[in-house]
């Protein structure tokens, strides 16, 4: 007779605590591990795993090595063909605008009507400023500072030149209001255009420094060396194992792969080292001098503009006099830096010539300022043309030194980019060929077990 027993029912069984469910590995991972264990248990299977490892290692080596080479090449090419030329344009823009101010200031001192020579110089300055502005606008980059500053100059330059032309027209007719228009033009330049040009120069100098850091990064070289060493070590260990199991010293396919990978690794290391050395030379003997000399040219032009405008204002506005005082110590420091760089670049004669001319300019400028401060304006005005000629001599000398420094930079920068020529193609090509050669060599050994 059947008797119901609650303990034997499903409900009774379900009253106990459920056993803890065990986590099982995923089916895919379990199969993969099982497949690897099976291959490791046999010699042909181990050879298959070695083949897979070599392919993966080749892919990793090719990707990292190519990325390192491309990073260096882009930075070196950018420094040589983009950022340094743009820095030169930024310096030229500032110098041209400042020199235009100085020229117009001289016109004011001579009664408001400039000489034909001064007129040609002013027009040359405006053309140079417009050309540099166009070049900078075409390659404005991603900086938020540069486009805004460029727009400021682009907006203000036509207004500035318009005020100058209005002043000339009034001055030629003898109307005194011409001087007021000219002062407005100069104020617009010193108040908005020159500060904008200074921001552009600083931004381009920062971009050049970043290119130098990327193009001469030791981390990139170390990464290339490490990944090359790992790839070669993998091939050597594979060859050792194959030689052990086959009782043969050489495997042609593996040997070809090792030699090819070693060759492209040595080529890459030498190329990166040469590129780094050439880029360092470009900086130390080229762009460093360009930056310091350009800054000196900018400040020299600014100082002469301040001096002229101080005389124009007849002591009614101390802004230009104050700016002149702030510029002089910076210029003195730059003269010292130019001398230091001259020893590095073997250009001491040019630096000494500049130092003598600048000292003579400072003595004349200070004499004018002392006369102006004592109220002896006629005597100060009489000295101004001589001081302006000395300033022109200093500026011309700086321009020649900048040109020579740019030539040194261009040669070294070209050496930096040429040091990496062919590597962008050789690294991936040799990597693929080495992987194929290694696989063919391993395939011969694998087929021996079939």
C-alpha cells in the first residue's frame, strides 16, 4: 500500500538549502585552453604554437616600430618645413609692423611728410607684414591663440594703413590734423596689432619646441630598441628549439627571418639616432639662433619706434618712454645670449660686430632721451636721424645673421628627415617577409611529422 511521505515529495526535497552553483569557464575559453594543451603535448603542436607566436610577434613589432619611426619623421618634417618657417614669419610680421611705426614716427618728426626713402621703406614694411600674415593664416594650426590674433591684425591693418594715407593727404596740404591721424594709426598699431603679433610669435615658438621634443624623444628610441630585441629574441629561441628537435644547426627560413629583422632593426636604430642628432644640431646651431636674433630684431625695432614716438609726443605721453626703459634690459640680455650662441655656431665676428653697433646705438639713444627729459628738444631732434641710421645698421646686421642661422637650420633639418628615408616602407615590408620566411622554415619541420 502506497503511503504519502512529505519528506519524499519534491516539495520536501526543496525545503533544504540549495547547493552553491559553481562558476564554470566559458566554453570558448575552455576549448582554447584545451587546444593549447593538446598542441603542447606533441612536437608538431609546439611547432604550430611557435608559428603563431612568430606571426603575432611580427605584427606587434611592425606596428610599434612603424609608429615610432612615423612619429619621429612627422616631428622632424614639421620642424623643418612648417613650424620654424612659421616662427620666422611671425618674427617678420612683428618686425615689419614695428618698423612701419618707427618710419612713420620719423615722418612726424620731419614735419609729417616722409622722404621718398622713408615712403619706400614704409611700403616695404606693409608688404612684408601682409605676406607674413597670409603665410601664417594659411597654416594657422589648432591653437586658439593664433587664429584670433591673426584676425585682429587682418582687421586692424587696413584701418592702420587708411589712417596713414589720410594723414599723408592732410600733411601734403599743410593741414595740422594730419599729425593727429598719424598718431591714431601708431596708437592702433601699438595697442592691438603688435600685441597680437607677439602672441602669434609665442605660439609658434611653443609649437616648434613641441616638435623638437617629439622629434628627439629618447622614449621613442628606447621603445624601438626594446621591441626589436624582443622580436629577435623570439626568433632566436624558436631557432634553438627547432635545432634541438631536428638535430640540425640551421633552418634556412628562420635564419633568413632573423637576419632580415636584425638588419631592419639596426637600420632603424641608426636612422633614429642620426635623426635625433641632426634635429639637435638644427636646434642648437639653427633655430635657437633664429629665435634669439629674431627677438633682438623685434625689440630693436620696438625700441627705435618708442624713441621716435617719445620725441613726437614731446613728453605729453610717457607710455613710449616707459616701454623703451623696459625693452633695454631685455635687449642687453639678448646681446649676451647672442654672444654665447656665436661661440656654439662659430659666428663670433658677426656677434661682435652687432655688439659694437648696439652699444653705439644705446649711447646715442640715451643721449637723446636725456636731452628730451631736460627739455632740449631741438638738440634731441638733431641727434635722432643719426640714431635712426645706427638702428637701421643694427637691424640689417641682425637680418643677415638670421638668414645665416636659417640656412644652418635648413641643412640640419634636411639631414634629420633624410636619416629616416625608406624606413617607413622597409619596416613593414621586411617584417612581412621575415614572418613568411620563418613560417616556411617551420613548415618544413612540421611536415616531417606527417
